[in-house]
């Protein structure tokens, strides 16, 4: 993947309040894959800005070296997605249990 990392000629860098990219999201195929990248970044002492369980997905949040937001996540199986009585999604934001996430790697340790 390549991203444009240069600014328009003679234009100042975009402000955080301006229109533009909010964050990049990278979808992992399995929860174990998310656990692998979490452990790798944690072991490298990379700073996380958040970790959330959204009911339909679990996500890790961090900033790249330029301060752009990055979301690393996996989607839970659709049959596990929380639903309201009317059948619509009942998404939420709760802290992600990172110790439990690392438990996905127990067979690798």
C-alpha cells in the first residue's frame, strides 16, 4: 500500500480540525491475527491510544509516526453481533480485555 505523504506545493500541512483523513483501519482475518500484531507492537513498546470491544468488532488504536490514527481490528462472526429487540445492531464501546486477547496465543508460547 502506498500513501501520498507529501503536501501540495506551498500549502501548509493540514490541521487536525480540517477536512481529511481521520484514520486508517486495517482488518485482520481472525482474533488470533489481531493478538499477534498486538503482542508484536506491545513487545516493541509501541504506544496504544486505545483498545475497544464494539460488540461487532475488537479494535486496537495507535498513531503512526506522523500522528495519523491507525485502527487494527477484526470483525466478530455476524451471529455474535449484539442485536436490539427490533433486530438492529446494538453496537457499544467497552474496554477490550487485552489479557484475554493475548490468550489467543497460548498455543504459540
